[in-house]
């Protein structure tokens, strides 16, 4: 089962997921800032045309050699145009903000989903590689509880013999995942995760914390609303 060669680095998926979250959040904040700027500009324009400026007041005090008929009507038209412009800018900016908010939420959801598969694979490998003869039955049952598909079909017939070997040989193993990365997420909701792990083995035959190295491709699938190990294969170095 073990591969004694030092595993090639497997890039972790966490950095990429966090970067995706950060980009989505920055985009949303930019959209909200644009909305605030547009609303402020529209409000300022409306204020100027509604109440007039100093220059406009000075011009109004001088006689107009060519009076324009119905100045009140023209001002009302300009005011309505400003109101319409304000509404258009506000609706457009609000729409953009809503769009980016939804995009951000979807990006975060997808990042969390991908991370969940990686975490399920990590924990599944730790469970499989960590057994203690003092709690062998519980350890094996934990492996079965987190197994589905081909992996469960493969391991189930070996569960009892495996338990007997662990108990009789007084096996104690501890495992640590040193690297994990999402290789592929399929449309059917299954994912393939690459795992590099080390384990330390002690037993009655004289092994004392002997270190072993594993490189695995783990398939994770949903079963009963939980992510479980569906397949496990060794990756050659």
C-alpha cells in the first residue's frame, strides 16, 4: 500500500478558493461605490437645477432683450429630465450592485462546496490510515460509515479480517495529510482529490513509529446528504 518515494508536491486548493472569494468581494464593493457616486452626482445636479446657482441668480436680475416665453414650463421640463436621469442612474447602479452581489454569493457558495470535497477526502484518508488495536472495532466502523460506492463494496468484506489482524498484531497507526488539492469536480456531484499523506506504524512485530508515505487519488461522492469516500487508488510517483 505504501509508496516509499517522496511524493511530488500537490498544490492545496485553499489558496485558490480564498483568492476567488477576495475577487468576488472586491467586485461587489466596487459596484456599491459606483452606486454611491452616481447617486451623489445625480443629487447634486438636481439640487443645482432646482434651486439655481449664484450665476443663474445674477443673470435673472438683468433685463432679457429676448424674453423666452413660459420660463416656468421650461424649468419644469428640465426638472423632470433631471428626475428621470436620477431614476435611470439609480436603477442601473442598483441593478449592477445586485448582479455583483449575486455573483459574489455564488462564488462563495462554489468555493465552500469545493473546499468541502477536499476536507472530506482529507478526513477520510486520516480515518483509513489511523487505527488502534485498542479501538479497532470502532475505527473500522468509522471507515465503513464514511464509505460509499466501490470503496465500501471493496472494504466491507475485509472489515472483520482487518479488525482481527489489527488486534492480534497490536497495530497502532497515526496519519497526517501533508497536501491536498481538488483535481476535478464532475457534473454528477462527485470529485477527485489528490492526497499526499504520511503514517507512522507500530506493532507487536517490532515496528516502532515506522514512517510510510502515500500518494492517493480519492473520489468523493454525496451519500445521504454526506460526502463520503467512493473510491481510492494509489498514484505512482
